[in-house]
């Protein structure tokens, strides 16, 4: 391209760029013809001026075109995909992926690693002995043809522009721009090739989007991109004021996901799995409507088909499938488990179990990463024993802390003390209703 | 510094940074600890969010502190300085500097080179045989102690942060930000050490500021920075709809400046010289008020003191002083001089002599630079023979084109045809009144 400066200046003035101009800019950046500092200036202009729907779709498509894309010629299953904007204790994919495959869908879920107070699905899965997330593309494709599902890392061959752009956004204060977030999410979904996509857009203290309004805005942009690219796309808005389920920490979350597949998991995790899965079943034509989709998922869980599919998936990805039913003790366990309670002076009802604060407690235990190069401890974490609206007796534990040692447990206690708040008056449970966009 | 990202994000949200934070950011950039891409993001955030007066002053002072500063201990003359935001045909410094020195001031004028349609004082001066603009700091200081003035290039020892910041703004679409422009201008003036500063803020087609309103905004920021730094500072707003004076081109402009020092120059150039100089004489205490200052400048011109001081300045800077009075023909002259006229179908009055278009004509002749590495031709240019409001007869030349050859002259004619516009009705002359800020 000749020069990025006129494009930067036009975006600075709030004008929209054409699809061709956006493609030239992005391709120039990927080819290192447009230097970092010009891309940084453009990213900041986008952060402050926004992008039109047409621009956001064009940027997303240009990002898709920066690398390989997956398609599934001859596959006799409908392809589905799911993305979550990330939260604390979110192990939904580990429940949903095998259930959807058991229902007849093809579901390749590419996930990331955790950073900061939110966990990553890959870190959770790698707590299963032997489990491998980084599969060669051909091996992954063969697995999907055989069993209908895979839980893998983001392939570096897909959307290289996203990795480069995200790295620059991370160091230039331009992470929290709705069109840039949307293009990043949707470019990876579009490149992965599924025809039906459900997006779990979380809001609340533990989520990237702090308010319901911000989540609605992002959801509508995501859905418009998906529709513009010809994919069935819906977004579900779900609250993240307290963690999803009780377990926060890698092996602890795998355990809870398995429990949920066998009917013994927490209600909120199962409710979200049903919500997301029923949309996918309806969109992909595997169920005539969402209600039938829910019934299918309940039946597959109750018959054990979901748990058996998870065993097959773990086995296909070189892990030990006995963790699911036969030998749950193969999952790593922390040497120290200490109950956490508060002395609350007559206050009896849980008013807050702040997701971010509980995520910080798990981080303090070593369950997550403060920087990208940190190692995670698969065994440690927090398991909540009380949730918003619960009545607790004096001294009753609000959570169990699974720690490497007493010092780490004390650090986690300090974080938990700021995360929990008790009220002298009864409160309703934090059952924020789901909203659907698309 | 730890990280620039929080500072970038706060400016993105429209918050003001503290003086210490701005100093850390700028020092980090100069030390190459803050990379270009972070500075670029911050520059774009400033372009779109602006800066408070306190921030602009703090940034300016941080830029000043990035390099050496001049001071003048024991000098028995008041120090003055002047800056113009740049126009077409602006040779005011060459008239004003020797006159102010003759009036008893110390005047070190540091100037730049031309780029695009505007010329640079250094390029003009270097059309004088032997003239040297790049003096070692100590030689320049000795010259000022001896004769009271110098016309030199911007010292690279002063404000290195400005050069780095400007280079980045130039390639990131962040040139036209008022606080960034103001910090760039004022950091150089503050570092040069003068106690009284006059700013010529131009507006109109040939200027950086296209409208009077934009010029007022910049002027008020410049004056507030100067006042905040404890310097006497005033800004004069002057129109740049048509070139200043008649000559546009390096040696042609030197000739016109000399004519003005001997009373034979164009009225608008002399009027601006009087306006700027009388403010400086009043601010520096060399005249009790502006009216007396004007009288002093007229007297010094009429006595020939200004012309004699220019001879001394040229001689001190290794040029041939005979160009001023004794041998004007020592200045380079173009081999081809062709009159330019238009066939205007009964239209008799000059309605437009667009400064930018005439600057483009001079550029086409080789008088300026399209890119920083171009060489300039000292001899060529345009001399206007009619100005806005003048009545012209059919075929009467509107300008003379001084060219290297006929092809170049034709190119200049094409630019002039779009620059000049004649009207069938009489118009007033374009005597935009000066406005003073500060």
C-alpha cells in the first residue's frame, strides 16, 4: 500500500474506511509494511471514533483472510461453535462440547489459556493426566470425523492477524474497543468454519464487560458480524457477578464439569449449558426448537452419553479417560484444604461473592497466570460452599481453599475476605436472567 | 518508568495526566524505553481528547528539559524572540531581526527549512553567497554579544524531544493537534531563552490554520504556555489568504526583505514587521508603548540602521554583505523570467491570489521541497504584480515567473491559473486586520 497516514487521518476525523482500505491496512500490518506505530495510532483512533457495522465486518473478514480457514467437505454432521467472553469458574465448554457431539453435531472448540483473574479452558484440560491440547490440524480433523468433537488450542495457522493485532492492542491501551473485540472474536469463529455459532457474552464484576449495557452492545455487534458473514449466530448474555458453578481452579473445575455431565453439578452451570446448547441444536437443525433441544440435552446427560463422549474425547487427545468415572482420583489434588469463614457480627446472608475477587484468590494460590510465561498449578483453587442469597450460620465455611501450603492459603483468605460480603437482611439469589440477541 | 499503558488509557478516557506523568512518558520516549507504538497511541489519544492548559504547559516544559537551554548571563540587552506558524512569502524575520538588534535587543532567531508549499527562512538565507546557518553554539553566542542578533538553524542540542515527537506525529496522522503544535512551538522558544516572545499565528488558505477561529485557539494556548513559563508572550493573528509581500522564492524573498529595510518593500510586509516589532519593543522595555516602538522602527529603517545591521549579520555568518546595498546582483537570478496573465473575459478585479496555490507554483519551479531530501533552487520563484482588490487591464501581468526553463515556467503557470481569480466587480483589498492575543 502507498501510505497508511491518510487512512489514519480519516478514521481520526470519524470517517468510515472502505473494505478495500481496511484490507490494505491489515495486510500491510501483517506483512510488516505498515509499522507498529501507524497501526497503534489507527487502533487508538478506532477506540475513540468506533467503526460502522460495515467496517467491523470488513475488518473481521480481512483478518480471516490473513490465514488458513477450516472447512468440512463431506462431513455428515452440522458444524457448531461457541465462544465465551471469559469469566471466573467458566467450565461450560467441557460440559457442552461432548453433549453436543453426542447429540449429532460436529464441535471443534478452540480455546485459549488463562491470564489474570480469568481461567483458560486449555489450562483446565491439561490438568487431566496426558491430555494434549495442541493437535496437528490433520489429527484434529480426523478426530472430529470419528467422534464429532475436539477441545484444542487456537491453531496458529488460523487468523495470524488477530494474534499480531491483539499483541499490539495489549501494549497500547486499545483492548477495550467493542469493534476490535468483536473482530477478534468473530474472525476466529469464522475461520474455524462452523455454520452455527453461539456467543456467551458475560457481564458483571468478573467479566470483561462490567455492565449489562456494554454486554448488549458487544453482543449485537458480534451477531451482526456473524449474520453478515452468512453464519447462524446468537448471543446469550449471562451474569458474572459471582463465579459460574462452585469450583475455581483447573482440576477442581474439570471435576465439576464431569459432575455436571453426570447430573451432580451446580444448577447455574447446567442451566447455562442447556441455554447455549439448545440454541445450537435449534440453529443447526438438530432440534426443531429450543425446548426440544433442552429435552435432548437432559436425556443425553441422564443416559450418560455426555460423560461417555468426554471419555472418548480425552482418550482421543492422549489423556487418561478414567478420570471421568472410574478413577476421579487421577486428577491432581492439593495437599492443603482449608475452610474459609468470616465472623460477620450477626450478618447471615451472602450479599456478594465477587467473581473477580474469588478469581484473584485462585490466582494467589497459583491456579492462574499473572504474566504470560507463568506456570499454573493444576491442583489448587477455591470451591465455593455458599452463593449470593444463601443463609449461613456463624462460622459456617463459605468456601474451601485448596492450596499448596498454609502461606498460600492465607493469601487466598485475604482475597476472599474482600470478595465476600454478608448482609443482616435476606437477599434474593443472583439468578440474573439470560437475554438472547440474534 | 513502569508502564505507559495506564497513562495511555487515562488519556483515552479524557483524563488529564500530571506533570510528573507527562515527564515520565516523554523522558521514556526520548530514552527509547517507551516504544514508538505506545507514543503513537498516546499522540492519537491526545489528538482526539485534547489536553488541559496544565498538561500542555507540563508537556512543553518536559520537552524543554529533554535537552540544553540557552541563557544569557551578563548580557546588557533584553532578549526577544519571534515565531511564525508559517506561510507563503513570509520573509519577516529577515527584516525584523536586524531592526530589533539595531533598536538594542538581543535576537537569536532559530528557523527551519521549507517543506511543501511553505518556504523556510534557512533556505532563503542560504541564497546569499557564503551564508552559513549552522553555527556552533559558542560562535553564535559570541556573535550575539557583538552585534545583538543571529539568524540560524534550530540547534540540535535544544529540545531533542521535539524532533523525535514531530517525526512520529508526521507518520501517524497526529500533526494537526493544537496542544501538540503549541508544545512543539513553545518548547523551542522557551529553550532558546528569550524573555519576550511574539508569535505570528497565520490563518487562511496558505497557512496551517485554515480559519481565524483555529488561529485564535492556537494563539491563546501559545500565550498561556508562555505566561505559565514566566515569559512575556503575545500572539498576533495575521491573514494568509494571499502571500505576504510579492516575492515567493528564496533569493527573490531576500531581495524583497532588503528592499523593505531600505523603505522600498511592499506595504503588507512592512506593516507586519512594525506590528510584531512594536510588541517586542514594548514587552522588552525598549519602548514605553507600542506607538513609540513603531516610531523607533520607522526611524531605524529610514536612517539605514536596519540595512547596516543586516550587512553585519551576513558578514558575521560568513556571507557576502555586498548583496544588501552595493551589489544586489550577487544574489542568484533565474535565466528565464516570464510574465503571467489571464484572459478573463471582462473581469477586472483580483478576487483571489491564493497563497497555497502560489506556493505550489514556486514549488513546481524548484523553490521548495516536496520531500525532506530535495534540494532547493535559490534563484527561482514567483513575484506577484497584482494583489487582491487590484484592478488589472486585459493582458496585464499578474505575476512574473522566475524559472530555470520554459517547461518549469509552464508548470508554474498551470498552478497560477488555479490560484488567481478575477471578478467583474470591484472588491476591497484583503487587508485582514491584525488581532492581538495576550
